[in-house]
C-alpha cells in the first residue's frame, strides 16, 4: 500500500559567496527542520534519481517557488537557473548549475542568501521521494547548517496535495529505465554509492511532523505551467476558459477541413465528368467505358488525361455505331499510321503492320 505524501519546501543556505556551479542539496541521513525531520537515504536517492530520469529535463531554480505557486501571476515563475542531479558518497548534489544573468548578479550582491528544495516525501517515514525544483529564498528552514551569509529566521512552506496516488515504484525504490539523454543518466560513481548502501532501506525511518508529498504534485505543477505558457494566462479559471476555446477552435477547424475536402471532391468530379463526356462525344471512349473512365479519373485526373491523349478517335455514325477512322493510303495496299498510333505501337510493343491491318476492321455497334 502506498503511503500518503505531500509537497514540501525547505530552505538551505547557499554554499558559497559566489554563484556556485555545483552544491550539495541534501546529505545522507536525517534532515532536521523547524517543521519536522526528513530522511534522505539510499532508497530516497534511487527514488529521486528515478523521478528525475522519468521527467527527462534539466531541473529549474526559480524565485520563492513562484513557478509552483497555484496563485502565481503572469511572469511570477521566472527562471533563476537550471541544473542536473548527481549522487555522491555524501549525498545529493546539484551539478552543471547554469544561472541566468539577473540571478547571477543578485547572488553576487548577496540579495539572495539561501536555496529551498521543493520536494515530495512520505508522510509516515519522511523519506524524500522526488525533487521538483529549487528556489532562491531568504527564509531558511533547515537547521544546523553553516551558511556563508548570516541566516535570519526559519519558515517552511507546505502545500497539501489532493491528487490521486501514482508512481508506486518510486516509493519502493524501483528505478525507471535511464533516459536517452546522457546528462540525465547517473554516473558509475552514483551506481556504486547507491549499491553500497542497500541495507539502509531496512533502518527505521525518522518520524516527521510534516505530512509527506505525492509525486503527482510535480506533474500537476508542470501541466499547469505548460497550460499557462500555451494560453498566456495565469489565473486558473482563465486558463480553463482559454483551453476550452482552443478545443472548440480545433473542432471547428476539423469540421471546416472536412467541408473543404467534400467541396474539392465535388469540383473534381465535375471536371472528370466533363472530360469523360467530351471523350465519349469525340469517339475516344464508348458509352460502355464511361463508368470505368469516371472511376479512373476520380482516382487520378492526370492518369485519365494521359490515357485520353494517346487514345485514337473513332468515327461516330448514325445509330450509335462507331468506326475506327482510316488513315489515308500512301499506295496500293498500304495504310499510313499517325504519329500517335506509332507511339502506341512503340509503347505497347505492338507490330505496326498488325495494328494497321486492324484499322480496316468492319463496323461495330456500341452498346446501348
């Protein structure tokens, strides 16, 4: 059975006076805060890495967790930077940290003193399951840290998650398949670090005064962020309204596309019918060939046009009878072939002499 979880935000001192390119997020062991004790052990490390690999992107750093605040306004969730995860022998690290120019300047000027992880954890054990993002903050909650800048006070931001339970494998320590992106794959050092601590899973979990979080909170926050970006809206009601309008527009576009296709087919049939009627009148087609020609033309007007271009005309006489037109004789017993007829013989492999003899066949009457 899955254990209840909640989303938790903590604050931790920045590890250096200059904007760092890597820093420790959590050490292995119990993490004491003003709102309870959390656990980052080998099972937690596997769960955090597995959730990150499933996400498949760089994790982000924002300001005061505005990116995951459901009441945020447009522009509140601006990025301060991004990073990758790496498990080392002493804990979890943010590596390849890339700061935005405004964040770099603010950190250099000590306008922001701490970072705050936003994560999910089990309610009963306090074991950390997923890191959602980090935020720059000036209100730390983690105890017994050694900041390079002075701390002021402690605060814990917590949001109850009411989504349905998901990702049971993460809670049990199972790791999803690695991402195709090498940057999201753990190093051999990470694998060895996690393998060395298998027995840690059997140790008693620390008690927590804070309800822990479900991994689905992160997914929900990302969905809301994507919807906000797609619609340009920040208010939840406005996002829903904009998505509804986009959905209706999509249905209207599909309906219009079908209507246009129907009209194009009608116009095409009109062109094909006119082409076939003209061919019947000129003697290139017999009335019996009409339906076949219509079907062939609807499949491809170009094919029908090419067929008619090289089909010889037949003489149409009273009573609906048709006769192949005779070419003028060039001498006694000699029948001349037109250029079109010679091309037909060449393309079809027909003996021109036999073709010429066939031109002298008797009158035949068309059907109907």
